[in-house]
């Protein structure tokens, strides 16, 4: 990340919304930008920036490894995700979605030991 100005979270969220809307719209970038009074070069910049931010290493999160013959710990998990490898991941309420996306990407690409 650059050492310039601090991130403007509202601006980033606004661009994330516009990019999601564009993806669902089926329009070209030029047509979408024209409809929303956006500058195409800004759109391309933010699309690339968001991809890079989402791919950047995240913060470490504590995990508890449970053996197959051990019962899962009692928790208030709101979600359980079963990966293609058969591994499962329990996610507690209040999770950070960016960190979860990064964790899932890593778990899906790394072969099991």
C-alpha cells in the first residue's frame, strides 16, 4: 500500500457498490460509466485497486484445530462453510468479510497436508 493519504473508507465502499452494480448490469464499462456519470479511467483504477486490496495479505486470525474424533467446540457460530476439500470452517457472528474471503481463497488453493 502507498504511504500517501489514508484510505477513505466511504469512497472505497462507494466504488465497491458501483463495481458490483456494473458486474450485474451486463453493460460495458463505458456504457455503465456514461449512465452513472463516472470517469472510465477512475472506474478502471478502482476496479484494479479493489482487486489488489482484496488479494493483499490480511491480518492473522486465531484458529482452533479440532481433531476428527473430537467433538466441535460449543459456540455461537452463525455459519458453517464446507470447502471442496471436505474441510469445514465455522464463522462466528461479527466476522470481517474481507478477511473471510482471503482465508477462503488461501484454503481453496493450498493442497491438504
